[in-house]
């Protein structure tokens, strides 16, 4: 088995390896992007208040996924590096700890659901109907979040070994099951009672738990590069520390998006509610551009981590170079779409004439950030892959908070059209920082290092 892994991760031509590793993840990320829109569509059919209630809970869901994905990123990076260093026993231990971390993350959000749902919703609105619907939704998705927390960690364990097909299958199972169950539980089809917003939450957690069960069956009954070993298991705090050395910055990175949206909405509402609608439309549309790049990164990270751990620095550098080219190509298509047919993209959301008037220049301006973002995201993945998650955190904070929000606020004194330029400015600044960190990484840890232990 180890010889096969060496042949694939250590010897397969880099471009073919990246394509093989990334395509399943890209496809699953596109399904996730589609699912986000479909899920919101069904909830909106109940009432505008229902959509508002679910939207109020959205920051909590972002935080939940941030903790789950961030833990998984740290797990992925550690396992890939240990496999590259031929330290298979430590990779097994890391994978076993990964399942435990998933359970503990689920327990954390169980407590959030029990104790925080009502107070959280009440802090936003005094409308009893909104509080009731929102707290019910939040309570269910948090209390039964163990499904998504465990399933995501299994995804990252398998991705670290180079297996991208099963993780794609888990994501597809969860997304498709949710889309099928949503109308059944929300509207009461095929004999089920109509549950409204509660039904949306029930559909979500059932889909997540179903995907987790399939993932567990695959993990324990299929042969993999790593093995889960509970016999004589004891928590190794050094392994936990190594997981969260990359995972904690990734959690913070994932969470910054929520703070950015809140800050931008606060700035835009000072102009008009339509500006907020335009930004919301952009956020959904940009997922179809960024999601493929994030899927690409899921394929890049284990390749980078493995070859860094194996001391094959020329393959690591080639992976970064080819990854940047592919990411730039994907983002280039996005820029073209946002410049050529911005009006048609906005009409997906039944845009009014005024929304088109504001939105067309907004989409064109914001899309200027796509190309610098392509390089910055790949560099950020490189830092995570070699175990230096803090640099990824710095880059994320620069592009989503530290530069973006102050710049948007200053630009708002010029006019609404100027606000959108904060996005390309922030991405350009973060790209400059990424290039600086990457050049420093090459000098200090890649060109000079052999098989490095981190």
C-alpha cells in the first residue's frame, strides 16, 4: 500500500495528480454552492419572515462550519505531512484523534443550541414569531451538529491520503439528501406533517447524519492508508496541538466572512436597502467562482503536505506554480462573466431596474478582485500545508477585515460606486503580503530543508 502511495503522491506528474485530486472536490463544491441557493429558495416559499428567521441564524451556522472545517484542515495537514515523512503510526494516531475532535465539536454546539438559541435570537428582534422560528431552527441544527462535525473530519482524513472520491461522495449524499428532504418536511409532502422552518432544520440534520453514517462505514470497512485505532487509545496533547496549530487559524479564517458581511451591510444600508440586496446577490453569485478554487485547494493541500514532508521540494514548488495557473484560469472565467453579462446574473434574483443600475457596476468592480484572490488563496493553502497556519490567518484577516472594512468605510464618503473598489484594493494588499510570506518561506524552509518535522 505504501508503494502505491509513493507512486501517486511522490512520483505522478504534478499536473495530472492535481487534476485527479481536485476534480471530485471541485464538483462537490459546486453542488454545495447550488444547494445553498436551493435551500434558501424553499425557505423563502414559506414567508419572508421565515427567510429572515433563518438568515438571523446564518452567522451561527458559519461559525459551526468554521469550527468543523478548520479542525479538518488542521487534521488534513498533519496526516499528509506524517505520511510524507513515512511516520504512518503517527498518521494513524492523528486520524483517530480526528474522530474524537469531531465528537467534541458536536458536543460544544449541542450546548450552544440548548443554552444560547433563545437569547441569541432575542438579541436581534423582539418579534415573538421571528424569535420562535429562529430559535427552533438554531436549536435543532446546533444540537444535532455532531453529524456534520464528524463527517467533515472523515472527509479530511481521506483527502490527506489522496482519496478524493469518497469525500466527494459524502458531500453529494448530504447535499442531495437535504435538497430532497427540504420540500417534504417544510411543506408536508408524502404524508409528512408540514413543519415549516422546523422542517428545514430537520431535513438539514437528517442529511448530515446520513452522510456521517456512510462516511463511518467507508472509513471502517474499506482499506485506507491510515487506520483508526481505539485500542489503548489515550489523548496525545502534542497531536491535538499540531492539529490546531493549523486548525485554529483556519477556524478564525472561516469565521471572518461572517464579520465581513455584517460590517459591509452596516456600511451599505446607509445608502439604500437595495445596495444590501446587491451585495447579497453578489455573495451567492461569487460562490460559483470561488467554490471551484476552494475545491482545487482541497486537492492541492495533501499533495503539498505530502511532498513537503517527504523533502521533495521541487514537487511542492511545482504544485504551487501549477495551482496558481489553474486558479487564475478559473477566476478569469469569473471575471469575464461578471463583465460581459452582469445584468443577466442579477436577473436570476428578479432584479428591479434600480437594482440593475446599482448592481451592474458593482459586479464589474468587485470582480477585479478575483485574479489577485486566485494567487492569494493558493499561497494561503501552501502555508497551511506546511504547518504554518498563522500566515494563512494573517492573509485572511487582511483581505476580509483589516483592509476591506476600513477601506469600504472611507470610500463610502465618496459614494456608493466607490465602496466596491474596497474589494480589489484589499485583495491586492493581501496578495502583496502573500508574496512576501511565500518568498520568505522558500528561503527559510523549502530550499534549505530536507524532510522537515513540523
